[in-house]
C-alpha cells in the first residue's frame, strides 16, 4: 500500500477513445488505426503497433475526410473550474478552451497523450506509468489543459509547466462529481491526494512530499469515519509521531555520512514476467525484461558494471543484480526474511540456476 493512492490517481488519468479507421496508401498498403489529428502535413495515427506519422500525399484521396478526425468537445455552458469539495459537481467547460489533451493506452505500462491548441494538434507524447517521458513529437506549450467526456463535462484538468505537471490536477466523474484531486510541483506529487466515490464521499487520502508518501495514508467508511491509517516517512512506513511530538525528518546521506545508493530500481509485473527499470541518481538509465524463468528477453540502455539491489515497498531486499560490461551476469532472489531463495548465472541471456 506504499503508493496506493498514487497508483489509483494515475489510473484515473488514463482512458481510451476509439475512432477506428481503415486508411489506404497509394502504394497499396492498408493501415488500421485511430486518426488523432494532423501536424506538419502529416496524419497522426495510433495503431496496435504504435504511433505512425503518415505524409498526406501518400494517402489515397478518398481514404480519409475531415469527419474522421477526433472531434473537439464543446459545451455551451459558461466555464468555471472551481470545485469546493467532492460533493460539488464540476461546472461545464468553456465554449472553446485554448488547450485540450486526450489520453490513450499503448500498453500495460505506458500511455500516450495528444495535445491540441485551439483545436490544432501541437504535440504527441508517450509516458510510462510513473509519468516519465518516453517520447515526444512537437512542442507541449505551458498552460492549463482540459480533457472532456463525450457529454461535454470535464474529465481531467491539469497545468503543465516545462513538460511537467505543476499545480492542481483534478479528475471528475462523467456526472461532474470530483473523483480525485492532487497537487504537483515540477512533476512530483506534493501535499494531499484525495479520492472520492461517485456520490462525493471521501474514500482515501494520502500525503506526499517530493513524490513520496510522507504523512498519513487513510481510508474512510461510508459514514466518513477513518477505517484505517498508516504513517509514512519519506516513502517508508514508520511509527506515527505521538501527540505533540514534532515529526523528525530522516537524515540525508550527506548528513548521516552514509553513501547514497546511486542506482535504484522499479519493478513492473507484466504478462511475460517482470520489467525492471534502473535509475542512476534518480534519472532513468536502463531497463531489462525477464521472463517467468528469469531469462533475459529484452534490454535497453547501459549498465556498465556493479551490483544493483531491488527492495520491496516495505524496504526488504528482494533481488540483487550483478552486471559486467553491460551484461547481466548474476541474479539473486531473497525470501521475505532476508535469506537467499535462489541464485542464477547467465549464459547467452539464459538463466542458469546455481
């Protein structure tokens, strides 16, 4: 439950619109996909295999028309984005908001967004589920962006500054009731994240600091009473402070004279096995994919050499990876009590149990 609210909130931002179209090219190729817009004399199409930018002059003239593009959602009601609580319906969007975005799923671990200014496509971007930017075409202008339901109500409202969410982010149900709200600073959660039911009742709340759980995570019953609560200190479960006792911040590596681990990991469960991402001093460095037998089936980036440890959400050692010359040479897997469960060497990316 370390980042339960964060995961719920992130999931609320991801949805799919389907505008299927068969596109015929002049060279005889047929493409099945979703037409998302046009940019720089290209048609932007999402297919099952990724995003394609197709030159207009390569498309059969009768293959597409203006009605094939995703329509701009317009409401006739006056706009006001202020919502006082989860029980207050969101007001209708403006007749013509300047910035609009649309979210589409690419895979179980990434999503794609398109950005429009005054109805014109200005950028497309892909992100992983931690909102790390994977690819970008065009320019995402600074400003407040809105996403809409088909009924014209606001689905999501967020402000982007320097390619990162910055300020309040709100998500609504189709009926206009507030579904969740959070606050970001330079792309990281800061402050309280709240999630509501479709009747406006508070379900969860969790405090964040610099993108990590910091403070109480609480769940609530139908009557609004606290059902459970867990205290976090800089991303880890901790004993809550006693009444009147000040919160003691954990010392940084510099203050405690302990070396800060330069390489950290994030593990994603996928259908084939696991995908592990590696971060050097907080910045993405590489990723590997292991199948269910721990064979290495995909690798991206560089990991020159050394040992990288992967921990569970409650801080227990789970795996230890050894790399040499950008190759995975050993994997150790640990039990919850810290004892070694199994160990593997690698030969031509195949796991060999020791």
